[in-house]
């Protein structure tokens, strides 16, 4: 994706100057002297796994919400409620669609000119070479800037490199003759949504908020405070941006380590889950992480690469994070190799083996397969000639990297399997089907130990 890299590189080049200016522009400024009557309180640009729950939270708090997404098929799914949400948000969506007062959906980004505040919530993935793909974000910000009017507040929430908000919002506003912090307020507040997690709902998780000026920060905090209990204010855009990269880089490093430690425990003949549980009794200085088949989803496999990409451009090294991401990238290969060794030990020829993968979503209780290690594991096993099928109560089909569409199988497939790989354990996963199966690889580290069962 060379073209994407060039675009990203040019953006980053201008961010160095932005970082040098970051502590200068924090003086309190007067609000815009524009008298404006807004049709909407909030416009959410991007109605994905972050934007849609955010829009619903604002609507539940009494705001007039404009939901914007350029994907008409996504809008159709939102209108019919055919989207993957936690039950509470699913109920909110049903209410919003049935009682549309204060709830509007459109694909016309220009409509955001009618909203007092605009929140950009679009994906920031990486490409096949772990290079940041900022096309969706740059496109969304460009469209927002084209429609922006004096008096508005613009909040960026998409994870990106440090300095991105200046590059994509602040500097272009200045180029248009609009003064950030006076004519248009600008802030960054990284998203903090954990799909399928009802213990930490959208409203209960504090939001970090950093603005271009102090007044930008205060206005953004007041806006997000309509539904968030505890906004945490920081001095600059860059502090807020870096905090998100730290959060998920921290998780990546610790997951890579606990996966390594799990393999060490297997070699030592020590049950790693009991070791973790024992260490977790320490009330300070320890945070339990659990081993697994790898990392997937929208954050951990991607976000640290935004930091690493930026550091490489500055010729700054981060060897611990580099090694952690490399280890996580190779985790599916380790799982596939373990499957092969178990089949060989059982006397099963790989080219004749029937393997069933139980659960392919990137985490329990979601239908999301983005960056799921299951797809790569299935592809690796298939290349060895194995017949691989999968069972997942949440996922009807998956598309492999080679374009092949693989439909879910029935649980009867388990009966004829030479090996069962437990990849993702949903709450409704029927483990009774495993019974006394002679060959089970538990990549979740959640099954009770028994004969015929192995860990990675």
C-alpha cells in the first residue's frame, strides 16, 4: 500500500512542528462571537462500533443527534437494527428508530454544518505491512472541514499518531482563514469502547480530553460530559493522543509476555492459569493478563503500529514494543504448529486431518472477526492440506485472506474431528459436545485439565 504510506508520511512530517507548538496554544480564548441556531446538538461522523454507541449515548442523554455515514448499507443496517451491539445499546437503537425525535441519519457529510458539535469516529486500521491506513480518517476530516462553520466544536476520537489532530484539523482550519480556539474549537478525545463489555458501559468509562486551547478542552469536556461521568482534562492535543497509544501498547506488551510465559509454564509442567491466579492475589504491583491464541479486533493489533511507524520516521527505537508486536504477529503460526505436532503425536497425517475450530470471533460474545487470529490459523492449517471447518454461534461465515468464503458448520462436525481447537469461548458455547474428545487444543486456557487436552 505504497500510496497510503506516502500520504501518511507527508502528514507526519508536518506534525513535528505541531508538537513543538503544543504547549503554546493553551491560553483561554473567548468563545466565537457567532450567533447561531443549530438544528442538531451533535453530529457523529462514522456509525461503526464506536460512532453508533456514542450517538446512542448522546441521544439517550437528550441531545438532538445527526448520525452520518457514507456507507449506505451501514445506514440501512442501523435503520433496521441489524447491527452488533450490547443489549443496552440494541434497546436504545430500537427506541431511536421507533421514536425518531432527536435522531436523524444521513450519508451527506455536508449536513454537519447544522450541528453545534461534530465528533469524528472513523476506523484507523493498518495495511498488510502494518503501515497505518489513514485514508478513512483523512477523507472524513477533509469532508468535515469543507462543511465546518464558525461556532462549531470539532472532536476527533479515532486513534492515530501523535500530532494527527493538528495535521488534519488545526492546520487546515488556519489555511481556510479560521482561527482554531476562536472561530472553531478543536479537541481530541480517544475512544474507549470495549465491545460486548456490559460491566464497563459507555457512560461509566472516563474520557480523556485535550484541546487546542484551554477553552477548546473545556468545551469538549462539557459536550462529552452530557453522557460521560468523569472527563479527564489534559493540557494538549498531543497528551490525549499519546495516552491512547500508551493504553493499547501497554496491553500488547503484556499479552505478548503472558503468552510467552504460558509456553514457559507448559515446558516446566506448571499450570499457567493457577500461577496467574496466585500472583493476582497480590493487591499491588501486579495486573493479571491471560494467554490466548493471539490478539484481534480494532485496537491492540493496530494501534501500537501507529506509534512504531511514527517513531521509525523519527529514527527512534522502541525495542520492547517492536518485539511484542512481532511476537503477537507470529502467534497464529505457533498455534498452527502446535496443532500439527498434536496430530503427529496422535498418528494423524496432516493432509488427511479434520480440524474443527470452535469460535472464530476475535473475542467472546461478539460477531466481529476483524483481525481475528482464527482466520490466519485456518489458512495456515488449510495450506498443510488439513480439512478445516469452524463453529461459532455468533459468526455465520468468514472470509479468508485468499478471498475464500467459509461458512460455519454444525456441531456434528465435532464428532468426526481429529482435533478440536478452542479459539474463542462465547458464553453460549456448548462445551458438552467436546465430551471426552481425544485431541483438544485449548487456546483460551479456560478448560479444566484432562487427558487428551493440550495448551499452546
